C-alpha cells in the first residue's frame, strides 16, 4: 500500500511538472504617480482587465487596461503608415496617443505637447498573437492642469486582430 502511494505521488508530480501552459496569462502593470497599479475587472460589460489589439492591417496597435474598483483606465495607441513591428515609439498625443482616465473624479489626462512618453514593443509574435513591451508617459488634465506620471509600465498580452 505504501509503495502504491509513493508511485502514485511520483506519477502525479511528473505529470504536473511536465504540463506546459499553452497561452500567456495577460499581464499588465505600471506605477501611477509612484504607486503600483494593476488592472482588475470582474464586470463583463467592460471587457477584459487588459487587452491589446492590432488593427487596420497591422498599422494600428492599441492597449487598454481597466481597474474596476477605482474606475481608472490606462490606454495608449500608435497609428503608423506601415506595419507595427518591435521597436520604440513616441507617445506624443499627436498621432500616437496615451491617456489615463479616473472616472470616479471625472478626470482625463492626455499625452500632449510637453507631456509625452514612450512605448517599446519588445516582441510581437504574429503566430502566437502575443505582444510584450514597456511604456511610460506623463499626461496633463486640461481643466485642472494636474499632471499624472505613468512609469515602469510592462505588458505581456495576447492580442486580437481586426
């Protein structure tokens, strides 16, 4: 009986250890004014916690993350003439945008002249539809003139194409 239990435990351990995840877990995090921020959402009407999209024949890349409890959203997008590839992109508020919304306070901070940032796409795996990258930006709320500093941003997301 003891031998069978040991064999069973070893067999289960080997099977569990050899299992491999097929899909990446959506991962998104950053700091908002120095405080760690992660998305969280259990309300299906708002979509996923964090999502990425590659649209317009691969010329537009968009990421959005939502935190249900605080009703805050962080999003950024790049709009290119050619196909989006791994590399560095400026989030300047002109053609490439970034914003932070705080719906509890009815505030929307946007990247614009003097308040910009960067997006670094590290990998864009078209077969697995996985994108990884880093981002940071400063954004201005036009009515109050308050500034938000989004820093140390990282994402590892499955993306959808349209």
